[in-house]
């Protein structure tokens, strides 16, 4: 369920677009944000005021930006045409285009973690970095929204309701129900091979372990718990769907909110 208060932040293009599409996972700012706004849905707003033309085109032409624009389906045909990029980005101006979650802020001067992010201090060095852990592109932009400095609360009731609906629907879609039959045979079923033959272990926390019935006889060795093709054929449709979704998450390295995560 979405929080009662929905906050948002304004970012200029091309950075807002690169964040929304998941290419840019760090936001460079001159100060941090309150801890109460971390790991909460924050709407990503495209600032109405664009950079001056000369500065804007310089950012479009940065190698790291070009690499992203060339990969993106919406911009790969216009990545080297500044005027076309202007036209495309101007359509998003003043709109909320995505929901992000910021996991933490770090200081650039005393933290080496920022070096892991290609867009750290791009286009220029700043005092703080906001690390973006999740990005969800809206199915359609929410237009005609005012901008803000920092991270502020959204006042417009209709905008808040639209974002809450999107977040709630996303949470319901991502929630993964563990079938009862899987819970009863957890140690036999929670090791699996991916399509490349790599062994994937599905891990869950202690609360889940208390809910899952595990026989002592089933804890002899990891090899005994692997599911090969022969065993997979004995799974029912609900179990097959469950493992298919887990494999999809494993391939993306997704950590979810269901009390367990997947790792290779």
C-alpha cells in the first residue's frame, strides 16, 4: 500500500529521462534528503525549465549519455540529432514520468561507493549522491505538474490518487504468493537450475522459515534438493508459475518485499 504522503522531485532532461528508463541510478545534489523519504515512492518530475541550448546540447553529446540514448528504443534513431532530442524531451516537460525509490544518500568527498555509479558527478561534481534503488516508468505521463526544489510533498489530490493507484497495483503485481505445496516441500523445491545451467538458491528470512515445514531428513545435501527436468514435470501449474516468476527475478537480481530474495 502506498504511503499517505506522496513526494516528488524535479529533474531536468536528459537526466530525468535517463533516470526514468533505469540508465542513471544516481542523482547528484548539493545536499541530502531526510531519512523518512528513503525507500519510499517518490514521483520523478521533468522540470519545465530546460538548460540553455548550448549547455543542453553539450550534455546530449556526452559519451555516457550517447551510449544510453543509442540503446533506448525511443531515442536510438535520434540519439545524434540534438533538435530531434529537444522535440522529444519537450513533450515530457512538466510531467511526472516515473516513480523512484532512493535507498540512501552519501557524501561525495568521503565515500568511495559513488565510484560504482557511472553517472556519479555527471555532468559536474556535487556534495551528495542520492542512490536510486528502484525505478518504475509510468504507463503514461501525468502532465501539467509544477516543479520543486529538493523533495517535496505533492499537493494536488488527483495527482496523488493517480500515483497511489499505480504504486498499489505495482505492489500487488509484484507480490509473490508461495503455494502451500511449496511451503511443505521447501528444501526440495527451493534449489533450481536456470536456463544456462547455473544453480539458483531461493532464500527467505527467518520469519518465512518458521512458516515453512522442513523435515530434518531433507537437509542432507544441497544436491538432493535440486530440481532437475524430471522433477519439474511433476509440478502443478501453480508451482510452475511460481518458479517461473522466481527465475525471472533471479535473472534480474531482484530483492523483493516478500521476506525472501533470490541469488545465484
